[in-house]
């Protein structure tokens, strides 16, 4: 999943990414999943905005590593609830 999200961050502009997140929210099968998509989507959008301000863009591999850590932290947080 991190590889797909890294590709999405690297190749999509902000509006495309917003549309992807909107589709996730629309297609979410449950309210709980919709909430998870909303939080994760907001973090992806924040990351995209922060990356746009940087003079040097990270590699796709660096993005994938960062997203892998985000997903692991989210999973740990979910298990602790």
C-alpha cells in the first residue's frame, strides 16, 4: 500500500489527490472506514502540500519509507483503541 501511495504522491497534483481522497470517502463501506480514510487522506494532502514547498523533492523510495512508517503508526494507534 505504501508503494501505491508513494506513486500517487509523486505523480498526482494536489487537485488529483483531493479527488482520490473524495472517491475514497464516497466509496467507503462503513462509517469507521470512512473516518480512517478521512484521517489518512488529510495526512496525505498535508504531506503533498509540505512537499510542494521543498526545494528538493524526495525520491519515490523515500516517500515509500515515510508512508510505511505512517501506516505502521496508524495501525499501532488503531490497535491501542
